[in-house]
C-alpha cells in the first residue's frame, strides 16, 4: 500500500485521534467539534438558500429537529 492511500483512510478510532489532537482535553475536543458542526450548518443554510427550485423541487436539507434555513 502506498503512502497516499494510507493517508486517505480514517484512523481506526477517530474519537481517540481527536482527543490526541487536543492533548487529551475532552472539553476542547468537544468545543472544536461543535464549532465545526456550526460551520457546516451555516454552509448548508447558504446552500439551501442558493439552490435552485427546479431540479430539487421540494427537497430541503434537514438536521435533527429542524430544517436548514429556518431559525
């Protein structure tokens, strides 16, 4: 297996890898994950607003408990 292929595979234990990136600080790891989630939600909101209505008529991106693009 070449090095490029090895780099593309996610670590076996992603939770342990995330904790390792934050030197074992679980609260910082959670804060980072929440910030990344918020950034992705914002991108989905923008995409939902910018998306045309013809091709995906009626489709709306959903997140648990709410539609993206709604408050």
